[in-house]
C-alpha cells in the first residue's frame, strides 16, 4: 500500500496522499482525515485497497465514513469501491495469473 501511495505522489506531486488502516496498524482513517483537514484539504477520496468486498468494505468503512463526514461537514468525502472491483485490477490479476 505504501508503494501505491508513493507512486500516486510521483504521478501527481500536488495531491495529498496518506495511507490509513482500519485495524491493527496506525494511522487510522479518522487520524488521517484530521491531518488532511488540518492541512486545509477540502476534498478527500478514500480508496479501499481490498481485493474482495468483505465486512470491512461493506459495513465498517461506510459507517466510519459517515462519522468522519459528520465531524468535518465542510469537507467533501468520497468513498470509492474496493480496488478489487475495478476492471483494470481484475484484468491485471488475470494477466498475472496467466503469466
């Protein structure tokens, strides 16, 4: 995940990028959101780095996003679908499996 964040920064150095975790590792999503808001970020997009859509992506994350949005109503929050649902990821995984 850190490599994805580094690559995103390399592709667009003006974008604020941070990795947040839902459990067992810091920083958590509320902390990252607070840091970004403190930096003046007005729009935050959360990209769940899940290959599958389990309980975290389906239940926990939407509730957490609602809580964060309520805490920072002046900020626009967007929750994307889990990366495992993206057609490009599916295509790449299929190509890797066949290689």
